[in-house]
């Protein structure tokens, strides 16, 4: 009986949360107003340069770690 009540409660919470998660904000107005501004409506000037650098550095560090682990494993096998 407790299991059925907990499942029903979980389904009820899930049903209400899904309704809220599906709600979306209205789209921004297009950039072609009366002033002649033709910039894109969404996120035209987002800086991505530093993010790419961080991702490259993290990828290099992860690759270096994996190479180090493989070399350590090979040394332990040779001994």
C-alpha cells in the first residue's frame, strides 16, 4: 500500500513539474524594427574565445593524464 501511494505521489509531482518545464518565454522581437537595425535577435555578441581556450586546456590536461597512466601501466608490466 505504501508503495502505491509513493508511486502515485511521484507521478503527481512529475505531472505538475513537466507542465512547468514545457513553458517557454515568448521569442524576442526581430531586429528589423522601424529604425533600420538589422542585428540578429538572439545573442549576437556572445564572447566564446575564452571558453574555447579553457576547453582546449582541459582537453590537453586530460589527454596528458591518460598518456601518463598508460606509461605507468607499461612500466609496471615490464618489471
